[in-house]
C-alpha cells in the first residue's frame, strides 16, 4: 500500500508513475487527497472540541469550589452537548478513514524508473540470455507425451480425485519432484536463507498483507466456512511472519526460504499455453524472501536475480531474463525480473521465476519496521523470488533432455534423484 504521506507530498509524481503502469484508476489519487484533507479537518475540529471540554471541566471544578451549583450544572450541560456532538463526529471520522483505506488498497505500487513503458508481455525487455538451445530429433515429443511414455504424471487420475489441472506425480515423476525441491532448498539455505514450513491456508489479514487481497481475490481458492484462503505462493505466509513487528537493525537482512504446494484457480485459462504442466491449479514451488533496509534493496534485488540465475545454470537449461514493462508488472511490484527457460519440443519460452522488489508497498500494509541509526522507526523493503517453480522446469528438463528410452538429468540432480537419468518403466 502506498504511504499517504507520499501521495500528499508528491501527488503529480504518483500520478505520473501510475500512468507508467497504464493504470485506469488515477482519479483515485484526487479522491484520496480529498478524503485525507477531510480527515485532517475532522481531527483538528475534534481536538478543538476536546480542548473546550477540558476547559469547561476545569470551570465546573471552580464553580463547585465556590458553591455555585447552578453555574456548575450549566457547564456540565455544555460538556454533555459537546460530548454528544463529538460522538457523532467520531463516527463520521471513522467512516472517512475507512473510505480512505479502501481507496488506498486499490492503488498499485509505483514502478521504479527502470521499468520500461509498455502494455503487455510483448513490451518486456530481454536483458540477458544464457545457455544453449538444444537441437532435438524429428521424433522428439512434448512433455505431455513423455510423461505418459515414462508413466511420470497422471492428469486423468488427478481429474478423478479432484478435477482438471491437479496432476498426480507417480514413481520417477514423484521422485524427480522430491529431488528438485530438496536441491532448491539446499541451494537456498546454503546461501544463508532460513527455511520455513508455513501453513497452506491463511486468513484474510495475511492475504491483505502481501497484496493478494483485494487484487487477486478471484484467483485464490477461498474456504468460505472459515474465511481462509489456500496460498497462491509461500510469499504470502512467510512474509507475514514479521507482520506488526519491529526487527532489530543488526538482524537485517532477514532471508527466508520455503517449499509449499501453491494453489491458483487460473480462471479463464485455455488453449495450448495450459497444456500439460504449462499451467495447473496446484503446483510445487520453492520461494526466497528478503526484508532489508531501504537503501540496500536494489542491491539485494540484483543479488537475488544472480542467485536464481545460477540455480538455472546448474540445471543446464537455456534461459533468458526479462525486465517487465509497466503494463505486465504485478500489482505489488516496483520492479520485476522474470526468468524463462526454453522448451525445445514446444519451441517456446516458459516462465519459471519472478524476482521482485516491492519497496515499502507490502511492509506498509504489514507494518514491518526497523529503527534506523538515528533511532527513527522506518518501514523495511520486502523482496521475493521463485527459486524455483517446478512444473515448467520439469517440462523443460523432460523435453530438452529426451534421448529415446531415457531422460538425461543434469549432473547436479544425480545425487538427489539417485540416478543420472529417468528410464522407461519395465
């Protein structure tokens, strides 16, 4: 959530940066300023009334000391009238503050100056490309055929148990998932990230904290009886670990990682882009999160991008890094880099990670703070990245490394998988 002080002090800057996102609700900035002014006027009037009440209360004491009961009763009547009016003003102030909060929640984060202009994914900028795209034989297959041949995943069984988009991993497919998850977690903890294992359901306050509500309400599975939400990413519960806390400056940066299943409704998804593992309703992902001092956050973003890049390099996959344009960036992000790996059988790039700096947008909602060197309490900056999302990584590994009756695995996975390749079932 944007800080009201920024909107109050630099409204034109806020509007200009929101236009960079192609945000259609820029008029909300003026609505927020009107509400903010009305609230400040109400508060000033309330303070004036309270001062009158205090003064009259002293006069009551004076009249009582003099034995002037009539004078004291008159002052008591004046105090009662002021308090009655004050209660009504308090209710009006609460309504204004609720309306202000509602409007603030509708504003996305301001994009950093490095964010390129654009309206869609076609306007994203490729900043780096690495690895070699393999040349496959003419009889190479897409991953949705490979998983059937090698009996790795069953979408049919998932549909039977739950519904479309809920895959069941079997045998070597389940073993590959476990190997990737363990490798990713070990890689992250080796870089200083502390591991968490959070709940898979969160309450409304937690979903608001990271900006999933109200922006992504329709994309999450909602347990209506209890008011819980199935998590779309580990970012949601793990970042909220420090909600409403002041973190000691000497504990910064806070580095956290977590593996969780993730749940996304993906309403309206259809076509070739959702075939096989390209888009599913439940998938596994390992996340990295950092909370850091504001002056360090963009160096931290670069560090996290390098961290994910090395991870993909170890998987021996061709990849590219994109800086997202204003129109394709997430609601909460100030700057995002996407990682894509190349799927040789599908002949397309598949997104496997987003690494973002949210600056104070999330921490303002969650009130995650620290005391700076002068002792002043400030909001921290939050960052997160996928490290990594498994479905499309698995798709690329299967397609790019198919060699007839085996699927070759990158060397770094041999220890975790217990073999150098996946074999056809006997």
